[in-house]
C-alpha cells in the first residue's frame, strides 16, 4: 500500500510514521506544506492513501484539491472539534483527532482497507467542509453537572470548575472551592460537551479551565506545566504533542 503523510509539524509527521510502521504500513513520503504537496502531486503517481493535516503552514490543505485532482483516499488529521466535523461523517471521509490514538488509527486504516475500490477516491465538495469549519454550527454546551453527594444531588456550574481529570478509572471535577466531585462521564465522553473556548484537554488525563490558570512553566521534553488557582493534588502537564494547539487555544 502506497501511503504519504502531509503534516506541517515534522515531529507529528514522524510520530504518525512510527505509528503506521507498527501497523506494517510504510509511509516513505512526508510533505509539509500546500505548495510542496501540490508540486509533488503534479509530478508523482498518486498514493492509495493520504494522511492529511487540515491546517498547514501556508494555508488550509483543501487548497491542494483546488490545484490538483486527487485520486487517493484521505484520512484527515486535525485538532478541530469533532462536532464541527460532522460533514466528514456525512461524506464517509475518515478523520483522526490530534493527538492521534493508536486504536483510532488502526480503526481508520482497517476501515480504509475494507472499502470497495470504487469508493476510495475523494468525491465530496470540499467547499461545504471549508464553510463548516469557518462557520461551525452553533450548539449548546454543558452549563452544569449534577453530582451525587451522599444521599443528595448537587448542581455544579461549569464556570465553577477549575479542571476535570481522570484517576483510578474515575472522572472528577475540581471546583474553585477546592472540592472534588465524581462525574458519571469519561473524559472522552466530555469531548463534545465542554465549551472549547473555555476548556482544553491538555493530556489524556486533564481538561483545564482557561479562567483558572494561574501560571504556566516550561517543563521537560518541550512540555508545559500548568498551575491552577486552587488545584494542587498533582502536576498538570501539557502533553508535548498538544503544546502548539494549547498555545493557539490560549490566544
């Protein structure tokens, strides 16, 4: 299978390449910009499958399709909110949310392998997806959680939560008054429930509220350590592959 990766962050591209190697898939070609990709497609046979980041250093990757008729299947890699990408589902195009998970990658590759050959090529209207990304559909996010405290139910307003974290297979909300409450949702299930301008998933273990951040400190291996106003139970570290998206989110 001929596979290429188009990703402007070279460490992310190499990480994906290593993950594909584990699946016995070799991605020899890695491209890093719209311009480089357009030139490559004009001068090379198109691959069976492309792993394509939506946001490249010199523009949206959709510009590649404006310049060249792509005859390959595409799996998008992106940090965009999953809800905003419903058009990908409607058009049977796969996508992976960053940072890419091993199991999600395997599922996407297996889905590609099981497709009928005539369905491999890209056939959707990319303008529809571009419009959706620029003007995402308005939706309601969670405003509060109901939690059980003894025999009682308590309402916690979302703005009172400093962070949400997982520990020992449980999910907890830490509030401004220093208390922890058990939630009946996993962090993955909260992916589309939390307002993305307020909460960011800095690692597999933590969501943080932007309004609760007291300080940010450089940490080992190009990571960041987050210090919140009250939460001191454990260190909150931004995963290395999420640092760039985290910095963009802060702005």
